[in-house]
C-alpha cells in the first residue's frame, strides 16, 4: 500500500498505517522454527478431563477454516505449537502453519475461532491462565476465553465467551516452553525525561546524551526538515536531565548514524536532514556543524575506524532510494566516497525493497581501516575503506536468515554475538535465532541455542564479564506498536552459550528504544515511540542491576574498588593501577552510542596483567587499534566472583 504507508506521509497516520497493515499482512513462515523442531514440541490442546481436542476442521490448510472440538486422534491438524509472544502465546497449527485466531478480531462473546495467517495481531495472542486442572485460553484483544459448546460435542466450532472457569473453558495445553529460573536482577523505577530518548550516547563523565527529533514527542516526516533537534543530558547518578534544543547546526538529527570519535566527541550523520552532520563536544557542552556528506542518508550503518576515521554505508530511508555506497570521513579532510563498496553488498530481501533493505548495517572496525560487515543481511563481508574501497565476501551468517532490527555485539576480541531480527523491517515475524561469529582470521560462524523469546527492535549490551543483556523488542515487528512486547530481558553467558531470563521491566521497549552500559556497570534501557499523540510514547528510562551486582538472595554484592588509574594511555603500553587485592580480571568497555537497535561502537577488550611487588596491577593495553579502537573506555576491575568495580574512564590513543 505505497500510497498509505509512504515514508513521507505525516506521522499522525503511522499508527493507523500499522494497524491497517496488520489486517492485510502477508503470509509469514514461522521464523527460526524448523519442521522437525515443530513436530517435537507441538502437542494437542485437549478439553481437560475429556478426549476432545481443538481440531482444524477437515485437516484444512486454508486460512479461515474453523477450529472445532473433535475426538483426539493424533493428527497434525490437532497439534499446536505454543510460541511465546511477550506474556502471551501464538498457537500455531502443525498441519497448516497457521495461527489460532478470533475471526475478524471480534471483541464480542460468540466470536468464532478459526485458523488464519500469523500476523502478530492480539486476536492471535492468547494468555494461558492456570485454571482447575489446566488453563483458560484468553484472547489478548478481547479478554474472552476460548470455549467449547460442551464437553462431549464434536464438530462444533469453538468460540470466545465471557470467562467463567467452567469445564468447557479449561484446556490441557502441552508443549509450553520450559520456564528457566529468573536470575537475581532488578530494575529501577522509570525515570521521566523531557523527550523520547530515541538516540543515546555515553559521555566520558558518565552522563548520557539523548535526543529525539524536531519535537520531543513526534517528528516531521514531510516537506523540509525544520533544522532543529530536541536533546537532553541525563545523569544516571541523580536521575536529573537538562534539555537543550539544538538549532545552530540546522540539523534534524532524527534517525541518523552515530559514531564516538577518538577524542570523545559524538558525531551524528544524516537522518531526516539527510546530508548534514553535527558534532557534540562533551568538553564544551556544545554542538558544531560537521562536514556535509556527499551522499544523503538516513538509517545508515556507521562506525569509527581503527585509524580514527568514520565509515558509513547504506541509508535509503532518507535522501532517496538506493545508491548508498560507502563513504569515509577523515578529520580535517572531510568525506571521500568509497565507490567500490556498493549498497548492493548489504541488502536484505525486505518486503519494502531498498527503502528498508540497506538499513542499520552491523559494522565492526578491525585493523588498517577495515570493517567487518556482520548483517542484518545474511551475507557477510569485509570492507576496506582505503581509497575507492573494496569488498570481500565473508560467507553467510551460519543458518541465520536476514535479521533486520536484530543486533550484534562484540563481546570479546574478534568475537560477536548476533541475535533476533526479522526477514523484513515491518509486519514481519521476529526470530529467536542466535549466532556466534569469530573474525579472528577468516569469519567462522556457530549457530547456538536460541533465545527464549523472538525479538525484533531489541537492544543488546555487553557487560564487563563478557555476558550480554538482550533487552526489549517484540515478537512481531510493527513500528509504533507495543503489541507483542517482550518485557523479560535475557542474559547470555559465553561460558555456557545459554540465555537466562532476568527480572521483567515495567515499560515496553520496542521500536525507537535504546540501551547502553553505564559507567557503574548497570544497563540503561529507555525510549520507544516518538509518534505524536500515540499511546506508545515512552519518555523515560529504567536502569537494570544485572546479576553480577547481586548476591543470590538479591542483596547487593560487595564490589571491588579501582583507583589510581591514569586519565589516558597509548596503545601498546602498560599502565599501572591500584585496585582491591581481590581483583582477578580487568576489561575495557568502549563508550558507545545506539539508535534503532544498532550500536556499532560498543566492544569489550579483556586485558592481561601482572601484579607488582607492592600489589599494584600492571595492565597491558593491546597495540592493535583494530582491537582497541581509539577513544574513551570504561576500565572495570572484577573479583573472583565476577563482580565489577565502578569503572574509571580513560582515553586510549
């Protein structure tokens, strides 16, 4: 529907556009769930205490076929796969790959139960509420219960009715995913900001720079961009924030690329003002105009290189469709087009074409001004930013598919975890896929056990111990919607390759949300929305205390201390620091920036060290700027239990 869903249409129609699109969503495969796994994990849905099953009439493969009660006989049309979608479940028929659905999204008692193309609607998302010897199956859109006409009738279509706890509303539902124990963790209460924090960047003093668009709650998406941006500085220690409306750069910094420059400045490129760039200086708390790009862009991938330059590629969301070849900025010299790094290298097979398919490239700086491209396209590459540039294929990302609105994070030297995403940017079923990528040499991939939840629009944050927090997202990608939101974060542990649930957060964090590591080792999660008068604007942040800061009983763990750290150091040198004698490890965490699930700046660098005669620690800083990309880093000390200190920030160059 290009006339209705055009990117240039005013933002007030976006929510209506999403809702309308849900009704006409294309048939989607169940992402990330193989037929063999489906057969192993699907099971009958049986009326409790009877031999009557929820059955797709006539073993039909057609959308709209009624779901009836019928004697259980073990057919695939009686087998249902529960797929978690936030706190609810989609119930997917093994025979047809279609979802149990309340026909026409009827809100009224008597609405018939059918099978229909899985589309992320709340009329396909059912809560399973313990009841008697089984569960009540409660439709997400209506709050009514799936009901049989009697405990003995056969061939009668199921309907939704007012929940009453009766035998005709009590079902045995097997195949539910096993619930892992929640690791000790806790969230702060939401802290209100003066705007939706759609973009965020670490500052050397521990504060966080956030910004929205030309308005604190909305954005202008037609005509000439207004040339201003609502920004704020948030202090995580006090919870206070200060808003500044930036007008002097003439730049609407909505949906740009972001890079953390080697001197600590924040470099913002393109977005709605698609050729402009702006630079924020933490030392002067001021914004200045940067060099204009040759190629207009929005939603591009951006990364700081080992030589201090900044590389961009993609970005057809703004400034015209296609032709978004590589481009490199050199301080003092401006931009050079890398004509050989063509946009085609990064394209996904998105339903919306190039407008979406070259968005949010996952880029990782390596040595000699080179870049590893890990996604979201399934195909991976090496880019060389020198001169006209060059592209070398790096194979596919294992068994993963295109993963738009997923993300990837470097959790160790040359080691990347990629999670989630969806085949298309919008109106697309997310995956729970997880893939490890090792780029220490030729790119090697390993498919690992998936997350517990399918996630698009989530954010991933690496911790000083190498674990990764995956926070927010939704099981069906639908911008400006909190339907199917995942409130339970997951913690990935590299020692086990397993994901474990953390404490639920209070606010959905879906499209336009952010997450960052803070200087004290906690994780900031915030934002979502920026859609005017919609119900999904979230002008707040929450702060997660991860398991490594808590004892098993939830009390605060005793933290090591770190002191006498130099304010800056050269790569390839050894620095001397003073820390608690209990310290057993050190890690550098690069200050980073995030927007639209994309953070190409964060990386963790574990350090080797020796202990001096006076108990001081001698830390060896790697010499390779492809490992320690120049810039500001948080230095953490960790004790034998993996508990981190509060970091000390230093500049590495």
